[in-house]
């Protein structure tokens, strides 16, 4: 008989209220996968986009939302030798984190950092995979460079500030309130710019321009980012909260020798994600285990209250990460 589990599904595209608690069959592990008994599931802005019908799961992925979780390995697929039943891990997921059990490639699991709880560990994968691959691999941030991250108090922003600071960059951030700006400087930003009161282009030009900008806002930030970049600067785009269509004078790209790039994590190959996991294990997990960096926790909701978690995220009052308590 098929074993059932509790899960939250998107009953139809719409607002937070379409998130519905249901019973679903428990997943089976495919070759190279493990099944986790989920303790906590991280909530990310892309989940809200998926719920609204603007970010479909890639082919073969669960239709349930949820891109990261912590939990215990309870089943191994064929060929899995790197993990054992009972291991406690946090994992990047192809989807399906808002559920009591989820399947994911073993190579996308990382150990729960020593000294860290399951709640905090659930908040690591989505932002650390995204920040590592965009800021360091794609953007090539180096020690001593000036790094600007927009949305500094977001899940992504709080991760980017800490990692860039720990690896020796000079960090600048934008955020929409004094409390959010304080959170950014507490995390290691040299300067936080309240964009409602101050022009980030002027602020960065006064510093000599940004060597790298990580942007999730888009819209009129795109031409302003180009102005704020220093010679040989790089702009890495990871979202377009204000829209992707703008008028841009590309002459600046040539004159300042700029690189304009970006990426999304979810559609990348399993192999590419496994490589990012390996990089994180080597370069970042020691920093987490030494307590030099860690997730910034905003709030926790029960799985059944996923709609409230999404409403909190979309109100944009949060600082750091929101999680769902599934079986923690
Ligand atoms: N490319 C990828 O692979 C990838 C992966 C993960 C996430 N992302 C993207 O990265 C962004 C951050 O994700 P997250 O989970 O960290 O989100 P989050 O915690 O909800 O943060 C988003 C923040 O952006 C700021 N913001 C600035 N302009 C905004 C606007 N026009 N509308 C809404 N918010 C605005 C808000 O803070 P202020 O009050 O300071 O404005 C808000 O707190 C999202 O856009 C997400 O889709 C991309």
C-alpha cells in the first residue's frame, strides 16, 4: 500500500491562500538520490514566484514548492555510497521541500554544520549555492574589491554580506529601512545605503565605484548599476523584482570594460549543482563550523501555516530567513 505524507501544494496560481495542506504519496529515491525525513524547510522568494504561476518547476521536478530543507536520510537510491541511513543533512532540492519527505540527489546534500541546529541548517542551501555560484564563481569577487549587494537584508543579501566580508572583500549594501541597514552593518557591511533616502550610485562613486554588484531588483537599477560600476566592474543579475525590460546605454559597457551577466540556480544540471556543493563543502562549511558566518533567522511557521510564511515574505518586513517547521 502506498504510504502517504502531509504536504503543502499550490492548488492554483495565486496569492498565499492557494497554499493548501494535502496528503500526497511519499517519494521514492531515483538512482543517485536519497529521501529525507524533513525537519525544517526554508522559504525563499522563488517559492512565492512559483506559487503565483511565474516560475514553473523544471521538467521532472516535484510540483510541490520548497527548494531547501534539513532532515534525516531515510532511504537510499541505487548507487548512493556517500550517505547512510540516519545521516543528518541539509540539501538543495529540485522542489518538494514543503512536505514530510522529499527526494533529492545525494550529491546536493551537505552535512549539518557541527554546532548548528536543524532549523538554521535548513536555511543554508538555496542562498549559499546561489551566492557562491554568482558572486564568487561567475562574478569572480576577490579580497579587497568593493562589492555592492542590493536587498542586503534578504535571505540572499544576508548571506552575500557575510561571505564576501569573511573572504576579504569590502562590502556595501542597499536596504529599505534603518533597521534593515543596521542588520547589514551588523553582519559586516562597511556601509549600508537606505535607498529611500540616499542614491546608491552617488554613494558608490564616492568610494571609487563597485567592482561587483549582485542585483535582484532590476528595473531602473540596471542603468544605475552600470553607472555605479568601476572600470572592469561586473554586474551579476539574479532576479528582476522591478522588471527585466529597460533602456540602457551600452556605451558605458565598452568604455568601462564591464561584464553584464547573471544566472538562475534551479534549471542548472545536477552535475553543476554537485560541483557547487563540493565548492561549498571545501570553502564555506569550515567558516560555518567555526561560527564565523551563519544564517540570519527571521521567523518560523508550522508547515500548515505556509500561507502565513509567504504573506510575511511578501510584506518584505522580514530580515533574513523564514522557515517552516515540518517535523523539527
Ligand atoms: N537566480 C537565482 O538562482 C536565485 C536564487 C534564489 C533567489 N533568487 C532571487 O533573489 C531575490 C532574493 O531572494 P530571497 O529569498 O533572499 O528574498 P527575500 O528575503 O524575500 O528578499 C527580497 C528583498 O528584496 C528587497 N526588494 C528590493 N526591491 C524590491 C521590490 N521591488 N520588490 C520586493 N522586494 C524588493 C526587499 O527588501 P527592501 O525592504 O530592502 O526593499 C526584500 O526584503 C529574489 O528576487 C529571488 O527570486 C534568485
